[in-house]
């Protein structure tokens, strides 16, 4: 189950105030730790999107714990896996019964040093030869991030060869109009 939100005109103080009473105390505290409006909005909105995805499963206790690398999981429902991501252009949430990872990123220019640091030679060549290197880099980056988030390890893996692994399936989408890409990594 997947939910994407990209109507960023809703990022307002009024909307944040309206969402605050709809979440539990833990999420309110986490959201209000953000100093910027967007962080508060994204924290609250992603949580409400997660609640909506879990509602058909009759899951309403969303107390979370975290693994040793900081990946959240539902304390009372460890068999239900979820992942959240946000960027300035959108918010993405995914729920599955197997480990899952999602990443959403706004298009951003990458310099050659960053490409070399994060991509293997074949990927770097593909990005540089692309008719739209920014879009291509963003797609590769979201794929790698989604896999790392599925694994629950954080970025400790060698990013050059992160997409050469087995045991997962990738799905990538782009929204050229709004300038972002998102990828989901599902366990096979």
C-alpha cells in the first residue's frame, strides 16, 4: 500500500495547527522539534498518511520503536513494515508485510564528484550521457536510498554497488511537472 502527497500549497501554519490534534503525543513532540514549517508539516502529514494506510488493517496503535540504525517499526505490529520519506516537492509513505523502503527526492543538480562518490562507473556513465542528467541522477539516488531504507541500515553500505543486490524489487516513478522522483524497494 502506497500514498504520495505533492500538493505543497497546503504547507501552512494553519494546516499544521489543524493536524496537531489528530496525532498522538509522541508524533506531536517529534513534529514540533522541527524549527521550520515544512519539517513540522511533513512529519505530521506523513504520520496521517501512514494512519490512513493502516486503517483498513484495523491498526490504530502506532507506538513506534527503532532498530539499532534508527529505522522505525510499530511496537505492537512488527509484522507490518512501513517507510516514510519527504522532500520539498512531496511526501511518500509505503506499508507492506515484508521489509520495504521508499525515497522521494526533488530534482537537484549533482556535480561530477558526487556522482563518482555515489554511483558505480556504469551508472555514472549513464547519468553523464543522459539527455537529462538531473532527472537520471535523481532516479538512481532514490533507488539506492529505497534499498538502504528497506535494509534498515542507513547509508553505511557502499553506494556504488547498492543496486547489484538480490532479494528486492524496485519500482521508480518520476513527476516531471512537479520536479521529483520516487522509488520503492520491495522484498521479493
